[in-house]
């Protein structure tokens, strides 16, 4: 008999041995052992898990602190519509439903969201199906990491980084699409197509969303008139600001201010 190192494939034996070893180990774990606690010690990484009803069943400290909760217990049983503006919640739900329906992960979802200071920041999310003992999908789990803290994971998208950085730094000014395209070394057509592929929206909508989420900080932290905030963040008037705000956040600026 020819000696083969541990894990060498012979009629699929590598996978069988690996699965057996892993299963034997996991079967010995105490119910008090929770691997997710490791996420508390990964800087900049938020972890969450949801059941089939899309309710939070587990989250690490970074996740519940980002939502201004005092403990994980405050999140358990809640869904996205109880935690986020309706527009964001719908997007999160669509992603969750896709993962459950396809039984496949959805990786590197690039999205704009609030950081712990309430300012707009870029994040990328990875979502995975959670399988039960019978092989059925029983939920979704995922990680959320800041764009600035994980730029290496976004290497395929960094061609657009100069445009994104310009938008973040100059969103309160007039931003020209042609100029953005030049910053990436692409034609306007290429830039539009590539931008939509990466961010799931066009540059103009991306800019508007950036302005709105930056305005949220001012709405929460000051009594500045909404009409002035609209002009400060690049909107032609309060009416246009309110229209876009409602579209992306699900509520008006005035209502958002009252709830903050």
C-alpha cells in the first residue's frame, strides 16, 4: 500500500477525512462556546446573524454599538425595518432574500451608511446562508467592514476610488460627471457603466445619497433651518431636498429631525 500524507485525495478521501475531523470536533463543543465572540476582537468588523424571519439572533459588540444599543440583547428579535430607515431596510431585505433563495453568498456589497459618529461612510458587506442540520437554509449571517479599513478587499473597484473620494470631499459643491470620469481615466460612458456595476446605482444618485446622509448629521446636531441645510449641501431649494430625502430615507427631513 502506498503511503499518502494526511488529506491526500484518493477517491475523495481528503474531503471525507476533513469533514469527519471537523464534525467530531464541533459535536464536542459546549453550548456555551460561541465562535462569534471572536468578532469582538477583529478591529472594524461588525458581525450579525438573522433567522428566516429576518430577525437579529446574534451580533457582535461592533454591530450593536454602531446602532447605539447598550447590549446585544437590545437587538435580538428586531428586524431591519425596526432599526434602519425604510429605504435602507428594503435594500438589506432584498439582499437577505437573495442569499436565502440562491443558497449562495453575496459578497463585497459596497454601500453607503452611517458610521458611529453618524457621518456618511463607505462599507462593504458579505452575506452567507446559514444551513440547518437537515440542509435547509435557516437564516443569514454576515460581516460589515468599513471601506477605509478594508480597501485591499476592494481592489477590483479601486479604479473608481478617485471619483468616490472626490464626491466625498466635494459633495456640497457642483460635481460634474465629465470631470469625475476624467479622474478615473475613463470615458463618460465607461465610467457610468463601471460605476453602476460596482455600486448598483449611477453617479448622480450616488452623489445625492452622499449629500443626504451628510445632511443627516446637521439635522440631528443643530437647529439650522432646513432650507439653509438644503442649499449648504448642493440642493437648489428645500423642496428638492425634501423630495430626494424622502425617496432615499423614507421620511422627510423634518420628521427625521424629530426622531433623532
